[in-house]
């Protein structure tokens, strides 16, 4: 192969590597050890409670009612296409003191999309959420927790910090129960943790959100029993300057 061809192949390979390499952070144990900033590690007296995939008119209001009873404010990573369909519900989330963040325009895996497509999608989602709520979202979490180089770059350029999680409840399966969610999350509860649940079954087994909702009171109690406050990522004291934060 001529030298020019080898150089071009090398550049293409390097570009593909830069695009795909951030996806390794999908593996929680490695992410939590090596990338605590990306995992959402915060101040030691606080646990951040986050929800993905809403808003959903059937399930999200039930979570809002429960959080109100528990006197907890959380961060909702919303799919912008859902927020646009449910503007009153989206505004209710913000009006009740919860943080609205971006989970993407839709729930597509960003690793399969090119840089221009990713930037357009995130910009559209950010702008639509801002239009509905009156405030630009400052946080981004990719669908499936799968990052790409393009997504990190686009989020940063759009002024959003990328935050994944330190522990999740595996509440999206048909087998999930309140007890299984609590058992799965138990090892992750600790100083500075960021916990992930789902307030919608739009990308999950039908009705699976009920397991997360059922687990909420005991989950909050378990955190408080350990002397940990439960709240939003905005109040979490996120470490570092952020990954993908412009």
C-alpha cells in the first residue's frame, strides 16, 4: 500500500478509535474506579437521585407525587421528544423544584451516528427543553449510557456536562420488583453516589416503572439512615471540572 494510503488508513482508524473509545465507560465498575467525575461522584454527605426516559403522562406524575411526600428533589434526564409532547408535565417537573436535564432528543444509540448528526440532535433536544421550561439544561446523559467521542464533544460545545451514574436499579426488566431494585442498588449507596432509576417504560418492559416507584420510599430511608441527604445533581457538588463540559 502506498504511503499516502497507509497514512489515510491510520487517520481513519484513529478517528474511529476516538469515536468509540468513550463507550468503554459504559462498564460501571471500571467507570466508577477510573472516571469518578463522569460517574457523577459528589460530596460525601449527599446522594444524587436521577431518573431517565420521561416524561410519561402515566408514570411521571406518580413519581412526582411520591417525591413530594418524601420531600426529595431529583434530576430528570428527559427525552426531548417526550417533553415536547407533554409540555405541561415537563413544566410541572421544573416547577416542583426538580432538575430537568437532557437524555437526548430520542433514545437512539449515539455511537451509531456521525458527529454532525449527534450535534444536531443534542442541540435540538437542548433547545426544545429550554423552550418548554425556560431554562437551558446543564446536564446530559446519553441513551443506554453509551458515550461516543462525538457526543462528549457536542455536549461540551453546547454547555452541558455529561454525567452517567455510580449505581442503577435494573428496574427496566419485566422481572424487576421493588425488592430487586433495592437489592441491586444497595451496594452503590454511599457517600457521593449518583443513582439511576426510570420514571417511564418507554424503552423498558411495560409497567416496569412500578418497581422503581415501589422502591423509592425505602431507598430514600436507606440513604437517610446512613446520614446521607438525597437530592438533585445540581446540589451534589460534582467533582472536577466535568467531562464534556464546556
